[in-house]
C-alpha cells in the first residue's frame, strides 16, 4: 500500500502545492469542522464569527469553519445581499438548533446541545467542544488541493483519503465545500460584537462563507472503508459569475473536504485556499473604491480620503504611486509601499489635501506607476467621487426630530460646530418606545454643523425592529437632505446655518457683485447704481461685527480682510435704506 500511495503523487503534477500529498498513513486525531449557522440580520452572529476566527487562529489547519447563512436572519431585507445557498436549510434542519448563532462541531452530539440528543450548540460551547473533538482519534485521514483557471473559471479539486483503521458501518460520505472569504457587506451587530471586522467603507467582512457543495447535499459514497483503503478523486466545477447576485471572486476561494458517517458525525476534515492559474496580466494594480465625505462646509476644507487597492496581476505589488486632487486643482502625490500578492487588497489612507469647496466638488485619484513601472492595465487606475456643499438654511431655530425604533437605548446623536465642539447631544432614550417622538429645539449661530446619528448595534433605525427615523427642521421646514433611517452604526450629515445677524432688517437688496469669493486678502463690491451713504459690515459666525466701513457716492469699493482668520463671514450692506447680506469665505 505504501508503494501505491507514492505512485499517486504523479497525479498532482501541475498543482501549486503538494504539502498535503500523499495523504498520511499514520493514525491521527480528528481535525475539527465547525458549521456555523448565521445571518446578516442576526445581532449576536458577529460574536460567533469572532469566536470561530479565534479558534481558527489557535488551531490553524486542525480547525475548519464553514459559515452557512440560513433561516430567518439570513433572509435579506431591502437592498441587502442574499448569502443563502440551496444546501443550508437541509444541513441546519438536522441539527436541532433553536436560536442563532448556532454551530455543530463535527456534526456530533456534544456538550451544550440546544436540543437534547442533537448536534447544534451555542457559541459559548464551541471552544470546549473543539478541545473534545481534537482529543478523539480518527480512522481516516484526508488531504485536498485545488486550483482555478482565471480565464475559464474551471475549478479542479483533488482529494485523497487513507483509512488507518476500519470505519464504522458500511458507507461513509466524502464532502467538498466551496467557500469564499473577504465578502464585504452588511451585518447587524457588527459594531457591538466585532468592530475590528468593519472596513473603512463601513462594510463588514464575511469569511468562510459556504457558496457550493461540489459533491451534492450529503456527499459522495465511500463504500470501501476498511483499514488500508485509499482513493484519489478529482472533481471539476465551472464557477459562475455570481450566486444570488453575490459575485464569485476567484481570488478568495477555499475548499474544505470532510468525511462523515452518513449525514452526521464527521470523522476528519482538511482545507486549502484555491490557487489561481492562467492569470491574464503580470502587473495590474486597481483602485476599486474611494471614500470621501458626503458633503462639505463652505470655504477651506481638508480632506483625508482612502482608496481600496487590489492586485489583479501575477506579480506582487511592492509600491504604487498615486496622484490626487480636488476640483482639478494642484495635485498631491503619495507612494504606498508594502507587499500585496495576487488577489489581495488593502485600504490606503491618503495624506490630507486642502482645497476650497465649490458648489459641486470632485475628488480625483489616479495610479501613476506600479513597482516603478507603467501598469499593464490602465483602465482601472482612476477613480473619482463627487460631493456637494452642505445643505444651507437661512433660519436658526432648529428642531431635531427623532422617531425611535423598538430599541431606543441603541440610539444617540451628537451635533458639533465647525470647530469640532459639541453644541448639543441626545438625551438617554429607552427601549420599547417604538414610534415615540423625541424632539429637541435649538437656536444656533451662523456656522457649519456636523450631525452624527448613531446606533450602537449597527443596524440603523429602520426597519426590522420598528420604523425609526430622524429629521432636522429649521423654522418648521425640513432642511434638504437632513433625514435618514437606514444606515449601519453612524450616519453623518452636514448643514450650514446662514441667517442675518440680530438687529439687521432685511429688505430688497441694491444689486451688486462681490468678488473674489473665497478670498485671501480683500474683496470687491461692484454696485449696479451709485450708492450714497452706505455701511458695509463684516460679521463673524457668532454675530460679532469684526469690520465696518462707511462709503459714499461710489459704484465700486474694496475691503481688506487680510487680518481675519480663515472661516465663514457675512457681509452686511446697508445702503439707501435697504439691507442685504452675502456670505464670504476667507481662505488663505
């Protein structure tokens, strides 16, 4: 038998790794298979993911988790992805689970069963049950390897098993599960239980997600299970573009092979990251997404954007040079250094860029070189993000309207001014008050404000547990864009309060132009008709007059504001018995 196994090694020519082959003929203890039943709308499921990932770190190749999205918590809500498979319901149906997250360790009846005599247990039992199973001997060993052709998307999986002792019963089952890692998407409870797994884009990273069973629902029969029995089997599967609209990323696939006694009692397991072959390009860096603010305050701003960089080429990325600008202005440069293998990605924060905001803004990023050379593929080297000025209101009597959901204690908010100082924050809300209205009235000075709506569990205020929402009104009118309900752990909005200072009575303005705006040193006033005995005042956001000049018999006037600090001011013109105001940005 030893000779025949060694001869089998020739079958693995062309595979990238032979470390598991030929399969060991030495008796081993069981390796652990944890099948975790989970869902995107399950609050405590991220804690299960964390515990499973910690066990994977602890036990390495002796522990293989499979995350199966199934049940009511996996049913996608509006706009959510569908991570379910055709196989999950049957697998979970034989476990006796009574809540989520639940898990089975080697599909065996162990301590902490949710239902007596059944295999499902709660997450607090997984570590102890893993220790128990690792102490048990296995009568069969299994090895697996896999590769996929990038161009044809054909997956080839090869398994080899060897029985070190007689198996029980008459038939065992060989199973091959196809998993996918690094799937970014929603996850309720992530902020509370696994915040480290939330990316800068606010999405949660799902790992070890079941996507397909190559051997069908319950596996392929093994009919010879006596000591010394062995077999090498090859399986092929053409990986589709997507399942349920969720993209198959060939760079993030893994396979787990396991042998079970029928549908239950897994004897041993093994896994392998899928190697990608026939990669189209040697050097190909891509920027997949970029994050900037959704809106900005008028005047001077400093933006620290991030981009997601991915290596689509066969050569590892060691340096990538970026050029970036706002509104087509002077570009800044940044060179990232590191080591990204094929298929790997990384979020990169670019150094802050200062710019003057305009009505419609654009932040632009491009890759200029890769590993010191030109990129093979340039079509994925640029990305832009458009964003606008913050919504503006000319009223300063603000009402923050909060409609609570079922879990009001998760809800809070903070309002900050342009200096980052908190000017108002939420009261303490309580649970079981769905639909309750909680208004806060404020009188605000002229300034640009940032409003953070927070949910500690990361599922927003809508819609699974009561239809909560928020709105911000000014003198009974909703400020444009200042409302929301569906978000994860935080929803950030900005708006500007721009009202005439107290004591100035508005009237029909004398037509004029004010330029340049923004300005670093001075601005000009050009009147359509001659102005007699006018007063021009510059007022800061607190309503204080910081400059005042009288003018007479002029059509044109220049004011020096070089002594003023950067910021937003109001220019108030009282001329011919009429008053008008205009916003001025001082930017140096």
